[in-house]
C-alpha cells in the first residue's frame, strides 16, 4: 500500500504538468487515473474474497472428511489408537527380546519364522508378549514350508503385517469374512477384541476381511444377511443379575427371541454357512449366573443353525485365568480360520461338546437370583480409566512384568495358591496412584493428607475425632472385596472373593513397606507451595492409619498381627468392614475405632446397593452388627446416602441400631467419582449437605433422642450422631480421642471401654457452629468458580466465622 501511494503521488504530479501543458487533456487523464485506482481496489477486494472463500471451502471439506470418517468408523468398527498401536509394537519388541534371550515363545514375529503349523499362535504371541504360550510342541525355527491349500506358510502368514494399525483389513478378493462383535461394560472385552483383530490380520493372508464392532453398533438383523462363509466371533461379559452388559443388551435380546422364533427357522445360519465362536468373561463366584450371557449366546447361535468354529471358552476372574483363557481361545480361532484341517478338528470337538454344554445348561436351570446371587459385574474388566485409568494392550494380553515386579502364578502351578495381583491389576491400580505392596496390599496418599500438609484444612476425622490428617496413612492389607458396591470409588478394579485363597505376605513386612511408601509420597510434597518443613517432618511420622483404602481389610487372615504391628509403632487404627465376615469380627482384637458400613436397611436394598457375593449376605450383615455389642472399643455405623437408592428407609435404619448399639453413627453423602461402566450413578444421586442433615435429624427422632447431632464437616457432606449418655459430659461433647491414652490401654492388655480414651470436642467442630467443621487454624482457599453469574475471583484467607463453606474446595 505504501508503494501504491508513492506511485499515485508521482502520477498526480505528472497530471498537473500535463494540465499546464495541455489544459484540454487534463480532465481525460484525471478520469483515466481514477479508473485505474478503482481497478486496483477491485483487484484487491477480489483477491481477499477468493482467499476467504478458499479457506472456508478448505475447512468445510475437512469437516466433511472428518464426519465421513466418523460414520465409517461407526459402521465398520473402531480405529485402533496410536497409543494402542505403540503398545502392540512394544509388546512385539518384548517378544523379540524374549526370543533373543532364549524364551520358549514360538511362532512368527514381524515376519520372522517360528512354526508353520501354528500361524495363529505366532500372531497371538506377537501381541501377548513373552507370556503367550504355544502348546503346539513344535521346535523353534522356520519349517521351510511353502504353504498349501490349507493355508500359507508361517512366513507368508505374517508377510506385510508391518506396523500400520488395522481395524478393518479388506482384501482384494474378499473371499472370507471375519466379524468380531464385543459386548463390554468396562472395556476388557473390547481390548480383547482389539488384540484379536491384530492376530487375525497378521496371520490371515490375502483372502481375509476382518471387521470389529461393538454389539451396540451392530444391527442384529444383519446377522441373517452376512456373506456366505462368514466367521462370527463374539466376546461378551456377564453383568449383574446374569444380564448382558449395557452395550450388548439389545443384541442379546434379539438373539434370544430369534432363536425361538419358528418364522426364522433353525437353519437360517446353516444356509449361509456361518461359523461362530464365543468367548465369555465372568466370575465363578456367582455360580448359576457364571458367564450366563456367553453360554446363552453360544446355545442360541447353534439353535439358529450356526456351526461352532471353536468350542465355547470361558474366562474366570475368580480363578485368575481370564487372560490365559483368551490367549488359548484366540490361538485356536485364528488357527481354525486359516487352516481347513484345524477347522475340521475344532468343529468336530465343538459338535461333541455342544450337546454336553446344552445338557449342562438345562441341568443348571441357572438358579434364581435369591439362591445364587446376581452376577454383579462379573466382567473381569479394569478401567479405568479412568478414569479414567486405561490399560495398555500388552497389559491386557499379559505382558512380561518389569524387573523386580511380582507376577501372578497360574492357578494350580507350584501350589494351590497364587498372587492376588495379576499384571493387569498391577497396571490398572498403579495408574490410579496406588503404591502396591507385596502381592495383595496397597497404600495411597489421601487428598486430605495433601491438603493439611499445605495447611489448607483436614478431613472429617480431624473434626470428629481429632486426628492429624497430614499424619494419617491410608492403606489396606487386602485389595480384594466381597461386594461390588454401586458407589465404589475404585470403579471395581480390585478383585472380588468370598474367602482368602492367595499367597499371603507377613503383617510386619506389609507395615514396613507401607510406611516406606508413605514416607516417599510425603517427601515428594516437600517443594509444594504451602508445605512448611515442620509439617513435612510431622508427616514423616504418621500417627494414624485408616484401613479403608480399598477392598475388605478384615479378610486378611493376619489382620490382628497387622493391627498389633501398627499399635507397637504407636499408630492408631481406624478399620472399616463391609459386614460380610462375622467370624473375623468376632476374633478381632481391639482397634482404635471399628467401622461397619451400613449401606442399606433392608435385604432388597442391600443387594441392590452393595451387590454382595454371598447368598446369605443379609444373615452375615445382621450378625456382624450384633457382634459390635461385644466390642469394647469405639464402634461406628457408617451410612453412605445415595439419593434415589437408600434415603427413604429411615425407620428401618433406626431399627438396625438396636442390633449393634454403636457409639456413633456417621452419615455421609455419596461421592460422585465420574462416569463408569461399572456404575449407573450420576450427580443426581449425590445429596446436598442439607439433605444429609435432615436425614440425621430423622434418625435422632426415630431413636427417641438416644442419639444427637454432635459434629459436622460440611465440606465432606458428613455429620456425626453420638450417644449423648456416653459422650456428652457436663454439657460438652467428647467425640475426640486421647490417642496416647489409647496406646497405653491397648499395650496394657487389660479390658477397657470407649469412654476411657475420649477427649473434648473443640467448639469449631460441634454441629451448628459457623465454622461447620473447618479448623480455624487452617487456611481456607476459595478457588475460581467459572459459573455464569458468579464471581470469578480467587482468594486465600484465614478461616473466619461466617465464611461460605459451600464455596470451599
């Protein structure tokens, strides 16, 4: 523009000189120059317009392309993520490294030869890593076969597999179709299906088209129109009540109706020469409902005329063999797809077992839900993740553990017991921040420990019982549990069982390693703003241990020895149990405070909320409550309120108090931990603090004034009811604990009661105080709120009476 203005100035001077030389021509030149300027401006505007138009068309084209790709992915299956693909390459590299060091893995890895007779085992081994087993018994090295009509040689089977991630692998001829359908609640069956895609495409040659899709995205009617000779592979878990997981429910319902519909007939799939195989993921603890969905689908597909490619395979979470069962099944499947001889052999075996399985189904009768409890999330899946804690491909397939990491011994190998923590569980829990100890324990730093290290307030136990939150260690000696509660904040990534059946670590070893892991986590906070050296030093000397991290601590056979180890170090113990192990409670030595989770007041609600494994769960529950009467230490009923689930049973809750006559009743609103395939809870199920207070008042009224509202911690949406005849002395509440006095009483071995180590409750923790349970010695931080119409300021000030507790974080 500057050069244009300069040129215009020169031309104007020229026009003036021409006007003086030839006055008659001045007007024509001036008009000509004005016309040229207009043309230049028009050209600039046109160029700008074309540029914007090109940019708009480019963006529109890009959006259309993305939408088209999304539709294709929805119709055909899922695209394998770069992260998963990288995990597979790492697994293949681990397999190659294992071979280099003399591993017994055989097969084809990235085009290198193993055994031609097992093209599937080669692909499965490339995915599973060095733990994938080959049962063929063939020696290592290439067999030198050039292939045959039954299938390609081992070299040809993996030729061209390369590194490109493949979700759908169409072939030019499209001679054979393999359709993989998965129904997964938490992700494991999907991950298994994804690994099966890699195995099939890596060993399927040029005449194979592999497609993988969720049952939720698959139109069931399409099953009757699949190309002739299609192989259908189903991977499905069994959820609560023996039902299909949510994404597979419509498919399961349609298949059930179609298999009994005479209008469709029993030969519809036989006419299309469709072959199928089913893999189920479940938990044998649920007895009659064990892998019910997979069994039903296998039977229903056979009833429609489908031929079993490979017999039904079932993974048992309780036995810890889900990953191994999948590897064995997938090896047979891919081998059968690529080898006519293997296909005939497996088909013969499937025919032989099919009738037996159907007879077994009829004999089972599948029980009823009252006798054999509902299969509450028997899917052996993790998440997580996260959680959104996600599990890598090599973890799901059973990748080799890192150096120094314990592995789960196969059931029955080297003894009757195995380690509780499998490689998959280790990976999932580690990603969630757990510090795993030995083979079945764990420790994790609580968010309130971090908060008080920074001087920003303590947890509800600090307000109710006087613990120092920055000196509290949260741990568990047993990651396993006997329930699958709908509000579990661990998203059911921990194992479930009805009895201890694993290798066991000693209590001294667990405590020592837990303290070491806790010390390392506290030291990591040394440089965090607000953490003073004095608080860090105090945090390195824990005085309290909350045995409530995850699982059922009382299931650990040496729980009394562990409690003794903690008390010997003058660490108080807060133990939480789900009231399903009455014998363990009966034998329990005194702890500082014993909690029993009372999540429901009727058998029906308890079954719906806690989803227990035991068929006699209600008898066990009430027996545990009755045993509290015989305990001399402080006892607590812990109620977790879930709006829409268990808040309408005030009178029934009040009656349960007669069974255990606890010292205290803690009432807390459920904490929403995000969306999870294992739970249907939403923010609508989270009660307000006012709702919790109203529920507490109703309990006090129903008990005739036996209990009163003693303390509250509004931030945690939690209140404490206490027996006024035991803990209200001279008009003042005594809910806090004299921890030094407790250690003296516990070490003496003499009988003592909860009144012998009580301490006065400070005014700021008493219910009704303006502080609402926030310690005035701490600093209250109000974080920025990005809500429309609200203030967006951030402030940090010392707590004062009347502060808005609801705005705290």
